[in-house]
C-alpha cells in the first residue's frame, strides 16, 4: 500500500502548487531540494512541485542558497491521502463507513 514515487504523485501531494512561490498557474515540474549532483536523491523528502520559473531561478542550488524558502517541508504521503484525493469529498452519510469522521 505504498504510493509510487513519480512526477504525477509529487505534484498531487503538493496540491498542484509551486512550493517556492505558491502559484497554482502554469506548467509544473519536479525540483530536487538538494540537487542530484550534490548528493540529493529521488525521495519524497527531496522532491517538490515547482513552477518552471522558480525551478529555473533556483537552478543548481539549495533553497537556502537561492533565497527561496519552501512553503512546507515535503513528506512521504500516506496511502489514504491519495485514496481521498481520488474520491473527492464523499457524501456525509458515507463518512462513518469510510473512517473519515
């Protein structure tokens, strides 16, 4: 029941919002907080959703070096987070049966 680490799920986890500037407009990409060539790997904790502008602006630096703090710390999402995002807001009558109360 683990969520696959891929571009689509990173963007979904971050709510289709750039984690540097907060925009929800335009094209999004995935940014490595610690660049790969400096030891940063592909993990839930090192990848965030970023707009193309911020990704280019940050370049091959850390957020601290670029003066671009993250909106929130990235974390591995739980399986239920993605189940809820797929079903949306369930009918109130179903909540006790879906363990969402």
